[in-house]
C-alpha cells in the first residue's frame, strides 16, 4: 500500500514575487539593459524588482518605477497586464506580476540606477530584440497576444537569455 503524506507534514511552497513594468509609448515598450546585478547582466529586461515584506504588488511596482526610472506613478496609473509563474534554470520559483503604464507628458523615464542599468531604450512591442531575459520576453509576448495568465517553467540547462531556437516554455492559462 502506498504511503499517503499528511497535508501538515508537507513543506509549504514559497516563492519570490517579481514586478515588471510594461511602460508603453504608442507601440513601443521601455527596456533596460541589466548591469552590475550578478543576474542576466548585459541582457534587456522590463524595469523590474521584487515585492518587499508588507508590500502589495501594486505598491512594489510603484516603488520600483520610482527607484529605477524616477517615475511617480499613482495607483490608478498601473493596470495588471499579466501574471506569470516562472521557474529559473536553477529551479527557483517566482511569481511575476507585469503592470502596464503609459509614458507621456510629465512621465518620461530616466535611468535612476546607473549602477544596475547601462541602457534604457524604447523597442517595438511587436519586434522585441533577441538579447532579452527569456522570462521577461515570454511575458511581454504573452501580454502582446492578449493573455493574462501564463507559466514559464525553465528546465535544467535552459538559458536565462532568450534563444529563438530553444523550445517555447510558455503555457497559457485560460481566463474566464
């Protein structure tokens, strides 16, 4: 007979919560080139960070937008664009919240963290560059396709960098 695990004997699942800003300007999206962070340096990524203890995801996004881009966003300025659970090539799980906001008058980003970002630039959302973090690119592509929930589950040996020849690891979760 198979042994059944008691629910209270299982280790509780936990994961880091990431927030990503999909800052739009017409058909373009702002990307930042990572530098000096120790993770994916040299690759492009949406401006992003982690939720801190006691902070909800919207507060985290507003704080990160200010810290990284000098933007002062109000809660009504950010809309949920996509939620994506992700596992890195090392196996660490993360929950990524992608928030959409629009650039415009009085809302122009600046590189407020040059020690972590070597470049800010606008790219067409429908023609994203290849030199991106795979997870972020997958999230932006799912967002562009109109999806709102997805999984991106790296497997051992997968690259952190987007590789157009690699298997597509995105699984779209249908919404009601």
